[in-house]
């Protein structure tokens, strides 16, 4: 009787292992399929206030958060503290935040930086080539989350709290991918 | 809550959520109205075929490359409502106002949006 129970239990265990394996196989194929559907982030090269050029493709291997903003956009400015908080928390794990301003010149940005420091590179898209041409942003602020392989994983239109659990989970999930 | 109250709240919520959403502004001419950048045969004739858009843009201080793109994505085969929304969003607040004022100078009526 005891032996029967053991055999029965063994069968149950095998079934459980098979079920788990099947689920994992299903999930991995779903992820694989999803990965092929992701759009490659368009490369660009923009300068920061020192004139140093930042090329998106140079950040391959990092999780990149592009944040499109302008000094005249109140909601954009309100996001800055939580973006600072996110970069402080995750930069050592491989997060890069690039603030892409659509202001026409540096003067208003430099003025803002005196009262609202930004702990990440601020780049100026003074021709609209990235904002309109490459990414066709239709909402301000807008953010785009790019994985380590350079694929757009999430477009995040509108004002966000980057300290929120939802966004932090998105970021940490991507940071876990190697 | 009555149905009327529910309808009012729904509209208010939609306006609140969508009020600052992706949009340009509404252009009116001779009783025909459409969002700037959206397909409309009558407005297309005026803006593109008659040349009103080029004239309006030339009266603003919008950078030349943006003026060209506003024309290109409104009036050519590359027409794109999303590109127009993005270009409009890219304009500074002063440029947005200038554009609207230039349209009104050409007898277009503008439905000023709150954002």
C-alpha cells in the first residue's frame, strides 16, 4: 500500500515537473515572439550643454530611459525629481536617463538647472530631428524605455511618477535582463 | 446617480483625461472645421492648393525646417497627422500662438484649446 502511494506520488511529481516545463517553454516562446515584435530604437546623436555628443547606440548594454521634455512644459519639470530619484537608485545597475529637451536654446535650460538640478545628461534637440523625425512624439512629456539590446520596450506618454511601483517594476525587470 | 449625472461626469472625465492629449487646434473656414493636420478636402484645397498654409507659415518666426515639414506633412504625398501633431507639439508656446494668429489674419477661425 505504501509502495502504491509512493508510485502514485512519483507520477504526480513527474506530471507537475512536466506541467512546469511546458509552462516555461510556453512562456519563453511568448517572450521570444514578443522580442521579435519590439521596434529597434532609432539611433541619434545629440549634444549636451558642454558640447559633448551622446549617441544612443553608445549606451547599448544599458537600460535607457529617454525623457522628452521642455522647460515651458510644467508637467515635464514636475517629473524631474522622480527621474533624479530613479537614476540615483538604478544607475549602478545599468540605468541611463537621457533628458531630451525640445527647447530652441540652452539659456532656459541653464536657468532651470539652477533651481532644479538634473542628475542625468540633458541633450538639446533644437531641430526636432529626434522628437519629430525619429520618434514622432505626440505628447509632452513622453518617455521611452529601451532595453539593453536597443529595443523599445515601452512608450510612456504623459507625466509620470518614476518613483511609482509600476514604473520601478518596469525598470527593474529590464535591468535583470543580461 | 441619474443617467444625466453619469453622462456629465463621463464627459467631464473624458475632457480631463483627454484635454491635454495629442491634438493641434481646430481650424474653421466658411463653416467647415477640422483639426489642423487632419484630412479635410475643403481645407486642403485652401491650405495647400490655394497656398494659404505657405503664406500663413511665412508670417511666423517658426524655424524654416519646421515650416517646411508642416507644409510637407500637410500638403504632399507624405501627409501624416501624427507628424503634424508632433511638429505642433514641438513648437514653443510663442510659436503656437503666432501660428494661430497668422491663421486668424487670413480669416480662419481658431478654436483655442486649453492646452
